C-alpha cells in the first residue's frame, strides 16, 4: 500500500487530494500506467508527463525512480518562482 497525493490541477482532474492504493508497481512510471488504466480521469491527468513533477517520500524524483518501500508518491505541476 502506498499513499498517492495529487496537487493543483492534478487534484482537480482526478477529483481527490489523496488516496491509498495497492500496487505492484516498481517505478513511478509503472504506477502512472496502473492509475491511467483505471479510469479516464486518471488517463487525462497523466496524459502529458512533461507537465508533471513527482516526489517520492517528499524528494523530487524522475518517473523512472523506484517506489519499492516508499510510503508516499506525490504528483504536482512544475513550481514557478516569483
């Protein structure tokens, strides 16, 4: 089981801020594939990975990062400064 958090427009497209999922995924990309196959709302949220950032246990990672043993994966748009 892993907690999956969604922020900003990702949360709006999926319709929830957090869920706990049971997964066999080994990487973030595997998790995205599993989620995208669930329902259209996930497929839409993950349709353009270049517009998303991901953190595994609160550390920024790439989509090929391992999630084995992770407690949390968070998806959010790129942060802007100002």
